[in-house]
């Protein structure tokens, strides 16, 4: 008995129709406009897929014993390669992180120009170094500027010297260390080191200084030394408020006790060695310009009274003239007392005591009127 015909067997007529359909499919256009070659390739691919499907549908194993597999290939999108080079925003970010804000950057090729304001030279150097260390930076053009500090008004320095008989205090401000040394030198001319208190401060930037001398003294010689030293400083702005509570004649007489004014024997000619004594007396009188002072001449008891009186008057006049030559402007008067006001009795005799007594009685004395 013959085996039944399989449903997958086809007649020659059916096979012929299939071939015609395949030919028609291969001739079918795949694009409405242009790109015909691509359409042909798609058509071939479609035809191959139809043939494969037909073989599978009708039970054919394909051409020979191998199975044809269709794979889908995914092509990744084409991207442009990243370009390497200067990154100014990244450099600015680095500067900001380091505390340098407000810096402007521009670049030409691999050269970066930096503009802006920095606090000081170390900051400038740090900014340039940071920029120069960044990738692709070959050189850095420095157009940075240093921030100018606000001008601070500095007042006039003011030094004060407070003096008394026991010591002096230097305080206040001076414009320089040299100015401070000048005031210390003034104090040193009148006081010992342990009598000087130095509280002076340097006021940087001050262009000038005022100096004020305050205090009260009973020692005329000390006051004279202090004022004289201050006068030698030559400072234009000096205020002298020093008060000397002493009698000018008493202060001068204290000097004359130690260094009397000497004359040639029997004359009114002052000996050269007494010049320094006269200068010291003049300095004291200048501290009391309004005082009225009498210059008294005195002799010993040797010789006639009349000639002694004349000699005492002439010697008083000689001292007055010498003081005028030294610039003393006080109201002065010269009076001769002869032998009428002996300090020590000097009876005639050549004993050492009598000689010393007569020397004491021959003198010039000052008296404030």
C-alpha cells in the first residue's frame, strides 16, 4: 500500500509559482527616492530572509546540511574625540579655592595672562605659581597689581619733659629713634642716669614733633642746664613751661661762693679765669629776665677808706658791663660798699687767717631788689 502524501510535499506547479514570486520580490524597488543601491541590498537581504523562511516553512533544510543563521549588528554612534588644552574655568576655580578671587584670565595658545589686584608681593608670586602649575600652561604673563593700603593720617608727635629737683620724666611720642636720643641727651646734661625716666614712644610716620618742658625747680643751676641743653636742640616747636622758684641773686651768690670773680690787684680789671663764672651768672639772670638785680662791690679793710670805696664801685661797674656783653637784659645796678660790709674781721696782720679773711671780704655780691 502506498504511503500517504505528506502535507509538506508540493506539486511542480506549486514550486513554479513560488519561483515566480521570488523573482517578483527581487525586482521590487525599496525606496521612493534615490539610494537605489542601498534598496537593492535591502531587497537581497529580504529575499534571503524569505527563502530561508520558505525552506523552514516547507520543511527544506536549506542548501546542504548546514543551517543559516541571521545576526543583528548594532553599530555604535560616532563621537568626536575629546580635545585636550587649557581649561581657564578650572584654573579660576583653583585660584578661588586658594582664596584668590577677582582674578581675570585670558589665553593665547598655551600662554595665560593674569590680571587683577592682590594683597602683596607674596600673594602675587603664589597666584602666578598656581597658574603656571596647571596643565598645558607654558607661560604666564603677569599683569597683576598690588593693592594699595588706605592712607592713615598720622598726628604730630608730642614729647613732654616733666622736671623737678630730683629727676626728669621723658614721655609722649617722637617721630624717630634719633629724636628720642636727642631728648635723652638733653636730660643727661642736667641729671644723673638714675634720675632719668624714659617713657618715650616712636610714632611711625609722624613728620614733626612738639616738645614741652614742664616742672618746678628750686635749683637755678639745674634749670639753667636743662633749658640751655633744650635750646641747643634747635627744635622749632618748643614750649618752656619750666618754673624756677628761686631768687636769682641767691643762686648767683651760691656760684660765687665756689668761684668768685677775681680782679688784678688794686684794679677793676677782671682776670680771664673768671670768664666762666661770669657766663654762669649771666645764664642765671636770663632765667629771671624781669628781675631787678643789684651788683655790689666790696673790699677788705686794708688801705684808706676812700680809695676802697672807689675801687668797690669800679669793680661793680666792670661786672655789670661784662654781663651786658654776655646778653643780659635785666635791670641791673652797680653799687660800691668799700669796706663797710666786711664778712669776716680782717685786722692788719699777715697770719694765714688774716690773709684768708681779707680775701673773703674782697668780693662781688648780687642782691634782688
